[in-house]
C-alpha cells in the first residue's frame, strides 16, 4: 500500500511539473481576463516531454552582443525612432494580405525558431517588394544547417541569421525541404538541391537592420513589412489559446523568436501581433497577441532589405 501511495504521489508530482497542467490553467483563469488558456486535454503539446518543449525555444537573446555584432555590420542607428508618426494599430496581413500569403509554419521538435522568424519575415518582404509577384517558400533548413554562427536545433541569433541571408542567401523550400522538426538534428549543410532537377538559386538580402525602439520597429514594419523579434517564454505561454497574452504563471523556459506583423489596442491595452511557428493549430490560428511595453516581447526588431527578384 505504501508503495502504491508513493507511486501515485510521484506521478502527481511529474504531471504537475509538466508545463501543461491544470494548476497553471486554473491560475490563469483566476488571474486574468485578457487571455484564455487551452484546457490541458486539448493542448497540442500535452504529449510532449518537458525537454522537448524547452528544446523548441532556441533563440539566444543578448542585446549587448547584438549591438557589437550590429556595429561590425555597419548598423549604428538601432535606437532611431524614425521621423514619421505611427498609428495606434496596423496589421501587415490587412495591408498586404491580398497579394502575400503570410503562411504559418511549424518548426517541430527543433530549436529553430530563430531561423523560422527570419525566413518568414524575409519571404514577406520579398513578396511585398515585388508587389505579390514573388511568393516562393524559402528553406529554413538551409539556414538551420548552414549558418554556423547559430547552433542548429540548439539555437541561434536573429541578427546573425540576417547576416547569413545577406552574405550567402538561401534556396527554396522545394530545393532543401525542412526535416529537423522530425529528427531534432540540423546536421548536414548541403550545397545542392535534394532533387538535382531543382534550381539551386540563392535568395539574398542586403542592409541587415536592427532596432530596439517600439516606434522605430513600427515605422519599419509599415514601410517594408514584418520583422523578426524575440521574447522570453514562460510555462503559461504553452497553454495560450486566444486574447492578449501576458505572463501569469509558471517558470521561465527559454528564449523564443517570432515574426512581428503588427500592433493594436483593445480596451486601452496596447498589444503586438505575432506569428508563431508552432502550426495553425496553436493560438489564434498560429498567431498570438501580447501586451506591448510591459513584457519581454517586441523590444527588438531584426530584418534586411531583399534584392529584387
């Protein structure tokens, strides 16, 4: 009997320590009306090990390093707010959604969010610049496997990702499909397409960009399209369903990179609009909103200017 009781207690502790649990969900429901959590039995991450969830958060967040690397790249206006005023709300999907797809992707069980945020913003910007003529899906896998400043599925730096895009470029998704989400490994940088009949053309950008001001980031999005940004992820974020997220419960899990597409205000609460890379089955059809200002999200922006294609 004692052994049975101990076993039950151990199972209970294990379940409670998993980021997806009833205790956190109940705490969220009682603490805030701004956002709604997903019930544990409906959560897409309910069968993932804690280690797997943590491994998905591979972004390295270090603004001092970013400033040093940025200066080496010739970026010295990262505190520039821009001259033009910005509206209280803006959504890239509404501005350019009739010509650009704004796809939601799935990074899988790999800490490749830093690469997904960069590639997704880059794709949108090429589409916007080409007025909808370019909608090619680009290869996150190439960036994950070949950007040696990053560490593949173990994480990377958004600014370095755009540095790679400007120096080397990436091929299409058709040329080098994404596999790290299934394998958890980024081993094997390939110089040629998986299918030798595919074009090995590289898509590059110029002028890597970085900004650490809300106004500067907003002005850039309105002018040229989405940017990549970063945030710190806590356990409760894994249970997000809808609404304007702010941290309520749970411990810190790690750094995350996402695509920032816009901002808005609801009942006096300012928020950012983000595109996650956890599939359309998560959050608000793959997107989420998060409080602007009083959070770790959206206080940095990274991008670059595409060449004409």
